[in-house]
């Protein structure tokens, strides 16, 4: 791996298409191995690797310019194999005349519908050696199957990326919902504290008024609290089942001190 984070290799020890590609290039006069330069990364939660294959000048064919081929896969070496396979297809299509007279003439091009390739496949059936014919058909079938698997792999990657995107959106929505819930809980807590503070404030004012009214009427004061069962206490009963008088509450009208209307207003106003 170089300073830029790229992986560089000549794939000398990688079997399969990199080896086949190098053997084919040597037959056309190439002296330098293809350079595979790749970078591994994560995209939409999927681990990927992008490889660019570089083919240098060919000393026997100075007019052939250097060329590159790219491929995307999962791991570096697997993507190098895919890039080498694609390079073989590209080379066989770009150099049809030279390939026609070589041992790789039955390597398929990038476009299998080209007239030159179709005629070449038809001509292969007239080869006297049946082994060559059978191996050619088998190799072409394998190449076609590889293309199908590659297409299926791309579809699977696309579905996985879509699922990862949807999962990421759902996680973001979940975080937003949690944030809204936290804000709502904080608001509810502040509201409850404010409500409790208001209740306590008005209970204190009410108790002060009750104390002044009890003093004015000559009875014991009634203390109000936030507990629900202290706001109303039902009267008890005696042995005969008759209700007992509430303690501290005058039972007869003559026991109630007389006040003028002005005095009552003053008492109530003074409670505030």
C-alpha cells in the first residue's frame, strides 16, 4: 500500500485471469506486467474494492498506446481477477486482426455480437480436433455464466445498498423521534413543576384565608393540602347511626358570630 492508501500489485502469485492475461500479452510482445492499483472502501455500508489495471507500451507495436481497464468488486484479489478478465475482453475486441491469427482467437470480446466474433465462432465448428471444439464451447458457456453471475452480484449489491440506505433513514428517524420524546418529557416535567408550584401557592393563600375565616367564626381552621382525601372528610356517625357534627364547625346559627357585609368583604380581601 502506497502513501495515498492505494494497493499496488503485479498479481504475480494470483492465479486465474491475471496469469492468463499476462501469458496472452507476452505473445504480442509486451515486456512489462500489468499493474493493478486498487482501493478498498465502504459505500452505503457495503465493503467494496475498485481496481484499475494499467497496461504499458508494447515494444513490438509502438503504435499501441497504453490502456487501462477498471473493475469493482469486494476484495482486492478477486477484483483483480475481474479486471484481468475484462482486460482480455477489451484486448480481443480492440485487436481483432492480430488476435485472429493467435492462440487466443477464441477468447470472447467485450461485445459478443460483433460480426467478426460471430463468424469466428461458427468457423470453430469446422475444426478437425473435437477437443478444441468442445473446450471452446465450454469456455464460451463459462464466460456467459460468469456474466450472469456478475449481473446478479451487481443486483444484490444494489439491493443491499438500498436496504442500507433505508436502514440509515430509519435510524435517523428513530433518533429524531427520541429527540422529540426527550423534548416532550422535559416540557412535561417543567409543566408539572410549574403546575405543582401554582398548586402550592394557591393552597397557601387558601389556608391563610381559612385561618382568618376560622378565627372570625370561632372555629378550628381547616388545612388544605395536595392530597385528595383531605379536601373532603365525610362526617362520622354515633351509636344510633346519626351523623356526628363535624368538629370545629358551628352547629347552630346563633353560634356563628355576626358580621356585617363590609366586615366580611374586608376579611375576604385581607386573605389575598
